[in-house]
């Protein structure tokens, strides 16, 4: 399966340089990083969040985990939550489960980007399938996504440091 058609059309319409990278099935962002032989800090994972009756995209490096409390504080919504698998199937049928691209304009959704991705020279993200990723410069990614940037990642616990 190639990059979702809507993703390719959207990227082509933007006039920015990008590359499609085909790889073996990768069902997590860390698997995607291994599949494309990239550092996990350069692979963007997209999480769909339900907040105030609508969806939004939280985008973090594959190496990080979302701190839902930080996102809730940023949104001013103590009830923000992860979308369920059923909601993902219903709301994003054009994409493989877990492969929603971080393209807010394409999906008409706001994007909240973890600050750790803001300075990345290169960013890789799912193209709507488990077998294809999109690679582009970090600068072009920021132009494309126009996110709100903040600290969204969990702090490492003491157990994770040793």
C-alpha cells in the first residue's frame, strides 16, 4: 500500500520538497524509526486527541510519551483524552489505524507540536499507511503544519534514568 492518495495530493499541492520512504510494516512510531533507519527523535508520531467535542493532533518525537496533563493545561480542558480505536476507525477511515499523518490543514484539525521537534533538521511521519513514511526538512514541516508548539512530553521517571 502506498502513501494515502489524499496525503500525496496535499503534499504535491504545497510545493514543498518531500520524499516517500517505503518500508516493511511498522505499527508503532519506534518501529517506523527502525524501518526507515532514522533516529527516533526525528520521527513524528501523531496522536488524535478529543477535546471540547472536536479532534486535534498532538505530535511528538517517537522517542517521547505524551504527558496528557501538560496537554490538558495547554488546552485548558481537563477532560481532553485520547481518541479510542473505534473513534479513529470512524473519523479517519482513509488511514490505517495508528498511521494518521500530522497534517492538520489536510484534516481541518489544529496541531500541537512538542517543542523537541521544533529544531529537527529532518522529520519523518506516517503517510497514512504502515508501509510508507514521508520525509521532509524540519523547516518545511513547520511551514506545512503551522503548529502550536509547547512542552507535551512526559519527564523521565527516576526508574527510566537508571
